[in-house]
């Protein structure tokens, strides 16, 4: 249920916040995400049949990759303007 809610939230944010996915790249990004999700869905029964600790380790690794990737999204914070002093060079 949590994964489904997270997916729905990320999907709606991609259409409401143009900083997360710019308008011109939004369709490609959603298509790639859909393709990847469908690929993992097809492989899920195969992974479920593996020996005991391997399926949960794979879930943890995929979740960690998603967590690390989420830190690369742009933020709403505006970057600080720094004055460059050309005399320092």
C-alpha cells in the first residue's frame, strides 16, 4: 500500500511541478518509468521463487537505489547568488 501511494504521489507531482520533470521531458521520463516498472513486474515471480534471503535483499537494494535517486531531484530552494571577485584569481 505504501509503494502504491508513493507511486501515485510521484506521478501527480510530475504533472504539477514543472521543476521535477520539465514539460518537454515529462513524457519520456514517465515512459521510461512505466517500462522499468513493467519489466520488474514480469520478473517478480522469478525472484519470488529464489532461496529465502535473496528476494528481500533485492527489494532493499532497489529501494535504496530509489532513495538515492530521489536526492537528485531539483529543490524549490533558490541558489545563493555569489559575487565573484576577479581580483582573487
